[in-house]
């Protein structure tokens, strides 16, 4: 029963040894990337591939450089990135790809990453004025900016001239960082941006003093004070975020816009045509792109998008082509379409998911016609949209200097395969050193019902129709911003393991999940769980019609985060369908989740209190009649453990039996590698016990 869970934990979900974080030389001759040395080695190294020969070269091995504690800012950044590896997890280069800057244990390092010099691969530590977070080189490679102790600092690449450009001017003020909602819910991890000429930067000033204070404590150490956390819960004040242009000469000017009306800074880009700033109002119904004048700080609106529900932001935008055309997106004809200078350049029905790169006049982006597949496409004025990837799967791309890096996950193979493509040259494979899973998912993908729900069913290995009834386990996420039903084997490893414990596993993506277009996403506006739960039930019904061995008298559901909310909601409100649930890190009190995410879907709680009341689970506690296991990490700073503790308290007050598994040192990412196996096996045993009947015993556990 534990063979796969042990491997799953030891390999950090099979992410170790996978090449990632690619940077392509502007002339298309080299590729830099991160990868650990094996599928169980947690330490990422920096590598280079010469595209003329396909030769890989190790540039930076962190184990030879330093050890120590991560700064608090770096620990938070890794949590926001869902990063569980160690070593070199991010790096930045100059424009010519000659130098790479990175931080290890709060210390700043520069690596020569050229191929022409004898010193190539040489790594030098640069003395700094404090622990280093998020170091970034200017385009010329002469100066490194970094954050330390809430100050934005710079130091010469030769180690001279370390100084603060902006230091905290209040007890809760930080410069050059992304505030909580930006990093957690918007996807903006940066807090400063270099000008192309390297003489100035745009930086965020974040004043957290309006934000409420929460606490997280290590309950295994009663003598240790809890950690203070500034958490902007729905309906409460956000951090006050402003932008400033600061020069290396000490000059400083504020970027001006109506910050009272547009309090969210969603994205910043500073290219050769000047700075662009994307701002959004609190209700997220209006989004503006502002062109900023770095000399005066004045801004001018170059585009405005509105929607009565919310305006979606596409990752990788805004961008501009080599001639200055604005690359953006627009929701038209039921489709999220790519636009160039305001005109749609992709057809209806092709849902654009992300822009990967703009290389001169060519835009590389990810898009779907079938939501279970994400393909890499390119667009230029001369060719129009062209699909780059052919085989079914989930593909990701990068492009520079005419070279393209394509990473592919598929149902046809385990893990991720990466190739580099250049016109007139054979494809080059970038080796993956990841472990091969001990199980191989058997996935049936199909469409269900009038809404054409995408559904996957996995049966125990070797099971044939007629072998006997199987208890059913729904295994969804089911909410916005994440899919579970994808044409990728790696998406179903855990689901197949649960199937091999004797379950028929059903995975479904309902309304609100990505990839089906704007109307599909917005169908959950002010409906946190109704549509999502109805779609799970519909998927279950169709799956049972397709597979007669599914026993609808024994149906369980498990999930994490939004999936945990959905699992708890299922047994509380539809016990006629669901007979047991495992709810991991669930949002149970809707007022306790962050402003940007929660108010997008539910509105402001002061104006829509009935919506928050309807989709909070605490009032449902007296109705619990099915087995429920609640799981939560006590170090979770995204979905605070108060969610699980409040629901458990309400269940105790209502005399409703339930089980609680608290993970003392775990964050929202879940437990450390050595505890992952226990977490999976604990869930399997709970569900097996809950869904086993005397007349129909559960299938024996297998490895």
C-alpha cells in the first residue's frame, strides 16, 4: 500500500530531476535551465545547453557554495510559487546571457554563464548589506538590485557600491516586494522592475499597516512565540501599494493614478517603449493598462476592459512586439482571444491560456480548443496563428532568437519531455532525470452530459467490467484557476493509486474551471459551490452509466483547498449522493479568505453578506450524517487552519462525530516528503473503512 506514496513523497510529486526555468540566449545559441541531479535529489543546479552540439554543462552546484537559513521573504516566495525544491530555485540574467545572479541562504552570487571565456561556470559571492531576496541584474549586467530587510538595494557586479535606493519609512513598509494578494492570488511575484538602460527602476512601496494581523504558531513548541501574519481577509483593508521610479543617482518620483479607485497593481512591464502598469479596481470589474512617463510619473490610459462579473488577466501580458504593437487579450465570441493593437488575431473557439514570450514580431502562447489539451501556438503578422505542437497533451513553451523550448506532458509517456527546436536543425532533447512512477495510470477521458463536462475514470489495475461492484471516489479540484482533467499521465498518478486500493475514481472539471472560455468561468459568479457540486454529481451519474460496476451506494469524495471545500460541502449538503469525504485545507468560513480572490467570485461581504453566509459551511455542521475527515497544516498562511478548527468546533457543538488530522509543520503545500506517504495512506484507510459494507467488502489494498 505504501510503495507508491513513499516514492511520491521522496520525489516531491515527481518534480525533482525535471528540467525547468528556461532562458534562451537572444541569438538562439544556448539555453539555461534548472534541474536537480536525480529524481530524489532536492537541490536544483543551474545548467547550460549548447544548441550547436546538444552538450549540457553544469554551471552552478549549490552544494559546493553555502548552507544556511532562508530569509523570511524567500520562504514566503517559495510558498507562493508552490516550490518545495531546494538549492537554486530562481535566477536572473543580463540581456546578453553572460551573467546569472541568484541567492542562496540569503547570500548573493554571480555566475559567468558564457561559453567563450575560460572562467565560464565560475561563481563569485558578492558582499551585500544584508540577507538577499530576489536579486535581478540590469540588462547590461553591471548592477544587481535586491531586497533586504524591506529595503530595495543595489550593488555593482564587481562587488562595489552597495547601497539602499529605498529603505522602509514606517514599521510596516517594504520596498520591492509583492504584497500577499499579488503573490498568492494575482500571480505577480515581483516588486521591482529594471529600466532597459539600467539607470532606473520602478519599485513597489507596500504599506501593510492597514492589513489585519493574524498569527500562526508551532503548536509543538509551546514556548515559541507565534509568527505574525498580515492577512487581508475578504472585506478588510488591503495593503496600500504605490509605484515609484527611482534612479541610481538617488532621484525618486511617484507614479500617479487614482489609487483610491484602482488599488490593485496587477502587472508591470518596462521595455524599450517605456513602462506599462496594469491596475484594477477593488471589485475587479474594470482593468486598465497605463502608460507611465518615467520622467514625470504621469500616466495615460491606453486600454480599459470592463465586465459586470470580473475582468480576467492573462499571464504573460501585457507585452509589445519589436515594433511596439501592444499584445493583450479580449473576451469576444465566447472566447478568450489574443489581440495585437486591439484587434483579435486568434479565431473564435481557440481559448488563449497564457502568453509565453514575444520574440520580435512573433508571439508564442498556449491555447486550447479542447480543454484537456494545451498546445503551443505562435502568431506573427505574416503567418497568423500557427499550432506548434502536434501530439495530444499539455505543452508549455519559451522562445528567443528563433529557438523554442517545448515541454510536454502526455498520456503516452510518464513525466515531462523537453525538446529545443531551431529552424533548419534537428530537435534536441533536454534530459529529464526524474524517477519513473511505479504505477501507470489507466485513464478513460470522455465528455458527460449536456454541458460536455470533461471527465476521467480510473479503475483498479486489472479490473474488468463484471468483476464486481466498486466503491466510487470522486477526486476533484473543481474550482477556478486549476484543472484536474488533462491529457497528461502525471495528472492521475495519485488517482490511479487510489483506484488500486479498490476504488473506481472519477475526476471531473465543472463550471468555473479554466479552458472552457469566459462564460464557463463566470458561471460561478456569487455561486461558490452550487454549480461545481451539481457538475460533480452529473459527472458521477454519467460515469456510472458508462461503467456499471460503479456502486452508487458507496460514494466518497476527497479534495484539497477548493477541492477540500467541495468535499466537505458534498457530504454536508448532499448526503443522499456522497457517503464519506476527506477535506484537506478547506475554506469553510468564506470571510476568512483573501480579498482579491474571494471578492472576485462572491463580491464584497458588506454588500453581499448573504452570499458569504450561503457558502460558508459552519452553519451546516448540525446536518453532518456521513463520515468526514478534516486535514489541515498548522503552518498554512494561505488557507489559515482556523477554517478547519472552526468547522470542527461547530461539529463538536452540534455533537456530530468527525475526524481531524492536523499536520504540525505543514503549509498549504501539504506535509514534507517524509510525511506524504502517511497522508495518502491515512486517507485511503479512512475512505475504505467508511465505504466498506459487510455484503460488499472493499477490494484488497495493493502496492
